[in-house]
């Protein structure tokens, strides 16, 4: 004889729940493969010693101190920057374009907001931004989901 199965609303709910759990597990495995690929490399790229690690997950290193104004959360700023992935791939660079970027600080990723609030005009920082302070599970242009981002940022002006 074959398997005995009673088709009731409860059994359909159990099967649906089981299938949903399988899907969630599959998504989590995919996510962890992105995260595990990035994590060891990030640890290797973040220099020790004078690098500061904040509770939020942002890490930064001061390359050059500035002496000008410090931006506020809603300030408009002009910066030069270069952004790379953990493997060193450059995904964006105002330096290569030869044109600084101007934007309101509250319109960029959280890692940039937090990092630039620490800077004064003229400063150059290296920012190490974990996925949760970057684009998270979303991709953006050449940036894959769950990417740790590395930026060299020069704060040229608080406008």
C-alpha cells in the first residue's frame, strides 16, 4: 500500500510551512557564502595598530588630519574618493574621473555618513565599511550583495 495522507487545511499548512523553511534555509546558505567570502579578506585588509574600530562595525584609519570645518549630518560636502571591493577591484573613483563628488551627507550609505562626521576639511581617511553599513543584501552597480567596502576619502570642503 502507498503512504497514507489526509488532505486537511492543517496538513496543507504544515507542508507550506515546511517548504517556506526550506526556502529560508537555502537563502541563508547563499547569504553566508557571500559573507564568508568577504570576512577573512576584510580582516587581512584592515591594518592593525592605528586603525580605529567603532561599535557600529565601521573601521577607519586617519591618513591625514584636517584643520577645517566638520560636517553635520545634513551638510553638503565635496569629496574625492576611491572605492574598492575586498579583492581590490575599484568600483568607483572620483579621482580617476578627475572630478570631486558633491552630495548631502544624509543621502549616502551609513558607513560614509558615520565616517565623514569624524573628519575635518582637508582630512584623508581610509574607511572599512561592513555590508550592514553599506548596501547590505542589495547590489549597486559593480557592488555585489553583502559586500564589504573599502574607501579612501578626502574631505575637500563642507559647503
